[in-house]
C-alpha cells in the first residue's frame, strides 16, 4: 500500500541535475523575486521561485497555514508573454486540486478572488515531477504579474507547492515618452523684435 514517507518541507531530492540549463525561455531571471507575495502560508513566496537546476528540491516549499487555500502573487521585471506554467506540488493529498491564474491583479485577496473569473485554470494531477501547463498565450501577453490561487487541496488539511516557474518571452518595460508642448499660435510679445520691422502684425488681406 503506498504511503507518504515525509512530513512538511524536509525531503530532499537526490537527483543530480545541477548541470542542466533548462529551457532557453525560462523566465526565472525576470521574476521580481523580492516582491513575490504569498498569503496564508507558513513560508515566504520566493521560497518556491527557484532556478531550473533546483526545481526538484523539496527542502524549501510553500505550505498553506490556516486552511488549504493559497494566493501567490508573482511580479515580473518587464513585460512578459507567457507560454507555460511550471509547477511541482504535493505530494499525495497535499497536491492542489487546481490552480487558477489571474493576470495583472496587483491587489487580489481572499475576499474577492472567488468572485473573479480566472484568466485560465488547470486541474493538477498528483505526482512528484514538475508539470508543464500550457497557457492561452493570447490571454497572457504583455503582462506584468501573475497571481496563482489554490482553492483547495486534494483531501489534506494543507496544500503544498515546491516549485513555480514560467516559460515565455520577456521585454523591458518601455519608458514613458517625453511630451513636449508647443505653442499653437505665436505670441509676438514673447519674441525679440526683428530688425527692420515695427513689431506689428497684420493678417494677409488687411
């Protein structure tokens, strides 16, 4: 009979993949890790934002606290076009039942998340590997942040995730253009008098 042999975030993976470079379009370097925010968790949001070679690590994880719900807000350092979500969760009944994704929601909390329609959501199968979930790219273009919402576990008192990553393309935020205001009509009083003219102005035909 299968059983879980670890408790909490302390089971270390023994797979040696430190030399793997991962996907070329992995967005790890473009996540604003200092400003990742997690709600209702025992750890900090950046605990699960790991480089590719550490994706199977189970020493650090994010586990829900008061119940089995989690909100994880992940900002980027530029404009992003997402291709896929990468996720390692669980194991067993600690696996989220589903993940709902919301784009560009800077202040989404538990009081309003259930009233919002997610940009896309996925059912999450149980397993110890990293799953790749392809998003509808047209709905995830030119975004600055993604918020993940876990509504429930698959039967455990808490939900647990070990790794969150993204595949896609990144571009630097465009600077705001400098707007110069020009005069729509010249005011002669503001300009020096041209030599040989008396400074008067007459419209043609007058």
